[in-house]
């Protein structure tokens, strides 16, 4: 299983944003929508072996959305329809346990630490993508890939990742958009799986 975790530092945790003005009203959920689409979209379908987790930090309490490719339905390649799926998930009451809003989309209360602990407990290896990390190995085909939004990761988040044993890796020396990083990681992991 390949997992992507994107921290949305100002992303709203309530559904009171306009689909007509995502950048201005949602706390940049548009950035997260691009990440979701990059994680799953294929030319004529979606990836079934990927999960994408969005940590929304722009509300009174953080929430986590999980998109699970093995069950995912209704995902289209445009930001607006992806934002509508997020908005629908945010309209249900989140609890400490996962609740499904639409097929393959789940919501729960939680933060980066709680999510990473649960993924690590599944036996997943953690990778933190950063420009100055070690080159991502060409043999990596699975794992949890953690990225920041347009603001990057905070020092506290980087310390948490380090304390949890995340390997800091890079896909190149230039700062790229998170959604572009996801496309590149998917490509690298696909190629690694073919070589096995």
C-alpha cells in the first residue's frame, strides 16, 4: 500500500466554504484537491493501491480525511468536484473513529501524530519529502510519504517526523508543488514495482 499524507495548515475543518472560490474561502483546500487528484488519477481510471490522507488544521480542532483507492467512487479530475466531496465529508460529525461520507472517503478527528502512529502500527515505513533529504531510493515502491502544503512543514512537525523514525528523502533539489511531488513519487514507485 502506498499512502500520501498532506498537512493543510490553514484548511478549513467545516463545510462553510464556497466551491466558486476555493482559494479565498476554504483555507487553500484547492491545494489539497490537486494532491488528491495527483495521488489517484490515471488516464482511464484511478489507482486502487493508494490512500491519500488530508490533515485539516484550520479549524477549532484538526480533522483527517482519508481517500481509499480500493473503495473510492465519484472522484473526477477537477478541483471543484473533489472539493465538493471534501465539503460533503466535512458536513458529517467527525468522531475519533473513521466515518464514511461517500464510498472510499472517510473522516475522523485527529492530528498528524495520531495518523502517523496508526500508519506506523500497520507496519508502514515513513518518508518525509524535503528538498535537502537523501535521494529517494529507486527500490521504494510502498510506504507513507508525508508532504506539507504550500507553506511547508513546521519545525514541530519535522521534529515529530524525526522522532517517529521517518526517513527524510528528496526527489530533487528544487522546491516543487506538493501535487507535483505526488505524481513523481507515484512514477518512481510504479517503476520500482516493475523491476521486482
